């Protein structure tokens, strides 16, 4: 990998980290990559990085990225050389930079001649959606404009129902 591409990845990653959480996409099978043994064979491994994680050792340098992260509750120091990193995604700005020349062959879906040589910014999907319009909603359930409110009380369920379990806010990212 040339130094110019590594410098571009470094600058983009640092700028994205200044904004907030960033997901890096890498090929864990490449030489120099250090990840837990269970993830070493992954062609498309995604790792979240953030200054908010208060990483004691987050280093973004000329070689690549090094940081201690948590995997299933266990801390592990990962190392990712620039040659293994093929995409950077900002959770905050929704910007996405892809480096097709560094992608694993099984992830490529287009011929090499059609691939751009420069990183491609991807437009967030949210920008393509039409705007929604607000409408007035009656304040009491079942009440309609110009009608008196109903006095019906919705039936209550049995008191012995256990509370519905809430989903955790963390998710496993492979």
C-alpha cells in the first residue's frame, strides 16, 4: 500500500473520530492484523472506535490503528494496519469512505476496471427520503375534532403479567 493512501485513511479517520463514534471495516485475515482468535478469519470485520470509550491507548499513526477494545466483556489490544482497512464510517455525520482496492476479493461485486481509484463518499439514505408532514392528533385516545371525548376506559390486562423484557442497548458487531 502506498503512503498517500495510508495518509488519506489516517486523516479521514482522525477527522471522523473528532466528530464522534466511527466504525472501521477491515479484513482480519491480512498480515499485521491483531484481533481475538475467534475473529481472525473474518473477511469483513467491523470495529467501533471512539474517544468517548476513554481508550487509554488509542493510537492512529503512520502504520495504522492500535487500541484496546472490549470483546464479549474481555479487553483485547487490536492492531489494524492501513492495508487491512477498506472502509471508514462515521456514526455521527453518516459519511462513509470506501477503499475498493483494499477490499477482500469476495466482497467485490463489480469488475476491477469499473472500480474508482479514489475513495467514494456515500450519500446517506436518510437524505433520499421525502420529508414527513406533521398533523394534529387529538389529545385523548379516540377523540376526534368536534366530537365530545368518550368516557370508555380501556380494559386492563391481568395484574399478574410479568413486565415485558427490554432489549439491551448494546449489540454484537462482527
